[in-house]
C-alpha cells in the first residue's frame, strides 16, 4: 500500500511539472517535454487506467480561418507627410518681413474715420485709431495671445509729431492695458526735461501688443503686429518715430542689422512721411555710457523736430 501511495505522489508531481512547463512555454499541444517518463508503480502492482492515463493522438495546432466570401481589405494609404513647423526667428537674426501676398490683412488699406465739416484732424485721427482697435479686437494671429491679459494698443496724442515704439509690454503694462507703465516715470522725465514735451504730447505704443513669452519669436507675430503698427503710423502721421529696442527697429525697418549698427542716423519709413531714429531701451539707461548715447539720440530728434531741449537733459 505504501509503494502505491508513493507512486501516486510521484505521478502527481510529474503531472504538475508538465502542466507548469506548458504554462511557461505557451505551447498549445499538451505534449510532455523531452525525457519525461511515467513513474513505475512497483513490482506486482496492477496498472490502473486512472493512475496512468494513456495519451491519445495529438491535435494539430489551431490556425485562424478566414470567413467565406470575405471582401478584400482596402489598400493601406501611405503615411501623411509631416507638417513643417512654423518658422521662428530671434531678435538677432531676422529675415525680411514682407507679408505673404495672400495675406488679406497685409493688403487691407488703413481705415480712416469720415471727417464731416467742423471735425478737427486730431478728432478724426482719434476716431480712426478707435476703428483700428475695434478691428484688431481679440487678436489671435499668433501664439503670444495665450499668455496676455490685455491687448496693449497705444495711448497719446492721435496726431503726434513724435511716436515712441518699444518691443513688447511688460507685466504691469499687460495687467493695466496701457503702454510704458513700468518705465513711465523715466519716459516722462526724458520727454519733459529733454524735449519740453509732456507724455500726452507723444504717441506711445509697442511693436508687439502682447507680452513676450520667452524663447523664439513666432514669425507670424512680427508679420501681424507690424501691420497693426504700420496702420497706427498712417493714422497718427508722426514726423519722427523713436524706436527703443533692437527687435522693433529690425522689424519696422526690415533689417537684420544689430542695434549698434542701426543707431546714429535717420531712416525713412517706407510708405510714410516719417523717419525712424533708433535708441537704447529705457531699462538700459541706468548705465552711464548708454545714458550719454541715448541723450545724443534724443538731441538729434530735438533738432529734427525743432524743439527746445530742457535745461537738464543728461
């Protein structure tokens, strides 16, 4: 009796080993591994058909069958070509800024308000600027709109002899929707002491109407915003445009030259009667050397406009 129990235990252990092998190998047919032998039941023992099951013929592995009258599969279309990324640019290397010929906004003429009898040119220009602002609306022409709170359009005299342009609004400018809030006092001192003008006597605006988000500047930003700025110039009709940043100067003049090379002369602005003078940004005027150079730029603008400089311009 003991030998039969031992034989059964050995058979169960062998069967369990075979099943584990099948599970690990993933074989579909239940065949024993090479070298497997059924254990002996001992001398004089009667072989039971339940104790040692006889293996029948192996079933061939099943293969999937295609259903009858199956329609042929449509050919797989070739993969789509990847969409090219929008070109980007940096302030140091700008390509020419001619808008594409099919750009409707680039061909759109400047909208001037009607000038009925008795309406002054300044009032007509103010109305035209408001029409332009309404036309721009909630501009989404480039990715910069996603991080703005306000679209900073411009303020000042609608028919100013002097227009001042910088790159883009800062945090406070964007929060309040007004240009030159962060550098307002410095700009006011520069205008009042240097040129004898109040801040309200000039027209102040930015090339970009939304804050910069860092990284490469999308090309569509400069194309769209340059059109807005050029329409502002056409309405305000300044004699001189004082540009305070390299990027603004490059985009406005369609030039790749750096700020040191652009400074020192007046440039006629295409399609307008204005001239452009490039100077240092306001946040660089803490440097005495930059302040002296900026004062020379300011003196040239004073002479161009025929103004009287303040007593303390340096």
